C-alpha cells in the first residue's frame, strides 16, 4: 500500500509577505493569529475577513482561511474521514485559485491543497482495507475527493497509478474476505471485478494478471477440498473435471500473460510450476523448476528457506 508520507509530514506555516496589505487588515490579523497557533481566534478572524466585501474578493484571504482550517484539521481531526475542517479547507483553497489575483499565491495554495488531497488518498486506502458488509461506499467517496483535488493541486499529474493502487487495495480486501469464508462467492467475484478494472486502466499490469490467476486457482482448490468420503463417484468426477477446466482455461492463461510480461519474477515462475503440476504437465513443471534454479543462481530471486 502506497501512502503519500512524503507529503503527509506536513506543510509548515507559510504566508506570503507580499500578501500582507493594508487592504487586508482582517486577513493579516488572522494570519498572525495562525502563526501564533491561536487557531480558534484565527478562524474567527478569517471568517470575518470573508464576510468583508473588499477582503473576500482577494485570493489571499481565501488562502489564509484554507490554511487555518488545514491547521485545525491537522491538530484536531487528522485521520477523521468525515472531517468538516478538511472539507472546508479544500473549498477555500479552490476558491482562492479562482480569483483574479490567484497567481501571486498559487504555489503556496497548491502545496497546501496537495497535502490535503494526499490525506484523502491515504484515508481511501485505509478505508479500502476495512471494507465490510457495507461495501465500498466510504472508500470510493474518499478516493473521489482525492481525484477531484489532486489534479487541481498538481496540474497534469497522472492519476493512473493512484487508481490502480486504490483498486488493487479493494481487490485485496475482497480476496481476504473470500479466503475467510469461501462459501461466499460474492467476495470472490468482487475481487475479480477489481483486478479486471485495473487491466482496463493498464493492460500490462503484471500483478493484476497474477492475482486473477491466483483467485481462479484457489477457486479450483476449494472445489477439490469439498470432496470427502461421502462424495458420490459421479459428483467427484464432475468436481475434478470442473476444477481442472478452471485451472486450464482460466488460471493458466492469466498466469501465462503475467509470465510474458515478467518472465523472471519469482512468484510468477513458481505460479507456473503450481498450475502445471495441478494439470499433470510434468515437462512444464521440470522446465520451470529449472528456471527457478537459474534465477536463484543468478541472484534474481532468493531460495525458499523452507526447502
């Protein structure tokens, strides 16, 4: 899971000296109070500046308001996914960027907005890892906020990597829930849907192919495990045939795609061994075992200490 810790460390209290003007008396007072960490008084004063007909038209007044709200969020509600202070802060920064003199304070505004956008992203990842029966609603809401504010904070930023990481996090969560109770196929299907979504973002995502292969293989394994001494011979043959078909027609082709993209990735080569062994492809098993040995010799993967 990628957390934007390099941003989350914090944004130092920073006000533009050039923004201080005799025309922004109330705003300047709010900024000074914020520098003194008198945040409630600063917010009250800043709100008064936004109620002033003159000061409310200045980008710096809205920047100061957003900054104070951000500081209160950091101090009192950091980690609170429904923080009103954070929500109001990003709106104030956005308003600051809309005004005619925004350029003078744009770098500071974008830096502060990027910080808050990153908190939405990290909260979305955390929410994705705690999905329960209520589904993805909270995680998606937080990620949508990140998608809204991040491009504004950093114009031209590519969102693909973030979307993949977020979607992958949800897929991992559903896979984990399915592993706990394999009798709930809905979790398996939702995990599959997430990894397939990743491939729409990036058709060359190795991990998505690998994880989809693992899901289908595990599905077959769980089918085999249902066979016991009470299983009818015909039912047993049907289960075995269905499971083998699942490995042959679903799991293996997906692992093949992962292998074509990353032929020297250890977990993928080992995955090929497992799948071919399940299908009694002994020649393929021996070939990929020799590949594992080669990769170990070349220092590209490490040997399994259990073997």
